[in-house]
C-alpha cells in the first residue's frame, strides 16, 4: 500500500470514530442518566422505585393494626430489606403497591425497640430477648430482685441508709447481677417475642421463659411447709413464688390460691449478708442403760440446759440460696450448754416403716463449733436434698464419726475445690460412708482428698473421718451429712439426720 493510500484510510477511520461519539453524545443529551432505587429483599432484587421515602411511608400507613397492638407510632420495613441508590438510563420503575405486596407476602415488618443480650454464667447459657423500652428492663430486674429481698431492705441498701449492725439483725453488701447485660437499639420483627411490660419479663426471668404456672388451693390443715414438701419445693422457693407471705410460719387462708411453680431463675442475683443472730445450742442427751429395768423405765439424772450465744455470720446468697461457705464468729456466750443424762431401759425407735433398737450410745454432731446448717433435708432446685449441709468451721476443719461403726465406703481423688454441677464422686466429691448398728448408715461428703480412714476400719464415736472441703458439686466449703436406713449406695432409704438427735 502506498503512503498516500494509508493516510487516506487512517483519516476515514478517524472520521467514523468521531461520528460514532458524536451520535452517542447526542443520544445521552436527549436521554439523561436517572437516579433510581433498586429494592432488594434477602439479597434478591424485587423491583426499582424512584422514591424510597414513599415506600417507607406506604409501609407505615398500611400497618395500623401493628401500631395498635404494640402502641407504637411507626412501623418499619423488614430487616432483610435493602434499598440501594443507583444511576441508570433505564426509566422503567415498579409500582409501589407491587413492591409493598411482595414485601408483605415474604417478610415480617418491624418496629423500633431494643435487644437485650445476657452473657453465659455458671450453668446458664447466653440468651437474648427483645423489649420496647429500656425502662422495662430496669423495672423487671428490680421486681426480680424483690423476689429475694424485701422492698424496705432493698431501698435502704440503694439509698445507703442501712442501720449500723451492732445488735440482732442483718445488713446487705455488694448486691449485683452476676451476668453481663447489654442493650442495643434494633428493628424487631413483629413475629419475634417482644416484652411490652416489666411484669411479664420479671416473671419469666424468675420462673423460666415460656414457663407453665401451677397453682394450688389451700385446704384445712395446710401449712407452707406441707404444701412445699408435697410439690417438690423448699420453703424459700415457695416464699419467692408467693411474696405475700413473709415466713414459713405465715398463716394461710383456706380457699386462697398459691403459686407452686418451681422457680428457675434465668439470671443470678447475688448479695453478701452480714448477720448477728441469737443462737440456741441444743443440749445433747447421754443415755445410761440399766438392763435390770423394764423398757418403760426412764429417769433423768442430770437436767439438760440449752446454751445461748450471740453469733456473727458472713455469707453470700445467690437467688435466695445461701452459699455453703459461711464465716462464723462467736461474739458472746450468754449461757453454756449442759448435757442431759437419762438412765433407762431399752427402747425401740422407728423411722418410716423401719423399726430398730436404740443401743443407747448417743449421736454426736459431725463437726466442731461454731457451725451453721445452710441447707436442710428438703426439696431443693426441683430435687430432694437427701441430707443437711453444715458449714462455718472452715476449710480443713475436722469431721467426726457421729457414732461407733465400720467404714464401708471411701471415695477420694476429687479436687479439694469443686464447682456446682461437678459429677466427681457422684456429686458428693470425696466422701465416707459408715455403717452403724441396726442398719443405720451415715454419709460425710464434700471433704478434702486427705481421708484418714479406709474401708473395713472400725471407728468410734468422735473419730476423725475426714476434713471439711469443697469437693464435688459444691457452692462452698461445707459438709454434706446424710442418714439412711440401709446402705445409700445399695437402695437405702434417706431420713432427716436431725432425727438422730431427737430423744
């Protein structure tokens, strides 16, 4: 190709390119770019609109039923809705009513509120719930707290007006919810559960979410203790569920209805108690036998007298349940205890359907002094607590055999410090079981791993069989003391250990 021809060809190409851009620029001028909004629902385009505010307004106007139900002023699009601003030559947009209908059929509309997040703690998993107003949470937690402490005590604590503890009474310290609770604004789907008032939220925090309430109509002869026992509650749980009663000795009215729902707190209200109390130390009875006398013979040779002392206690409470780790100090001995001595012939005793003969050797308390029974032989947390928990003498303090007998079980190897829910030692941690006369067995649980007795060993009343610890499923240093007719590991029947000390 000649140079002149090449130049001509290049010029023709330039002219064609110029004309192409000129034509398109005229087209752009005549068809300007438009701002539109693409509507996405769960990531998929369902149409395009010119005015996003018009869609929001339409949604709000059409949902008067939701506004009336939740007493709100505005209703908002679903959480899965996205409106994205774009620029396009395309002028075609969707009908607003079409877009609305697609949204209504596919997703739930939302209202403005708050999501509350509660952290995991102990055996509770983390959970969330929704409220319409921040005050609902504040009021619900206060009502939850007032299930465990009186309103007067709570107000005095909040205002810093508790009286100086220098006489019989108690004061509170360090009231706190142990879980971390956070709150954030969000748009809540109308089909999610939303708490509109503090009463319903407080009840579910106390009894469990979606709980079923159970009630009981009081009959002639009922007491708080008998109703509690019959419905697998302890008296403290009954009082929490029925705050109109102030103590287990409160009078009941025949025909009234009480709440017997088992509490299942979803959060953990903790506080420390400083308490000064008057404590009666009951005298024990020593039996002297005269086999020449008939079984009906009984003579008191030394009159017994209960001791009386002023005692100071410091302990932690979570959801109404005292921690087993109690710090006790004797402040003043008012009257020393005097044991009673009785001379009598042989007598029979019975527990339930079991009938045995009393050997007359007498039972001693399994711990030293000072002590506190932190949990009785009673229902606890929906199960029956088959013994009594004794605390106050301190970690590593001596545990004594309650009577003469033979060691039939020793379980050790658990960590000295356990935790609530531990299955080590079947939950009892390190323990000893002793067989006594007449098929009586006593159990000593939650001890430290240094156990000075072994299976087959004969022990006397007062022999040191272990040391108080915190092993197994435990909330603090204490002894679990159990009493059964028959070996507890082989189908024995449990009874209240306090029965051993009745004469």
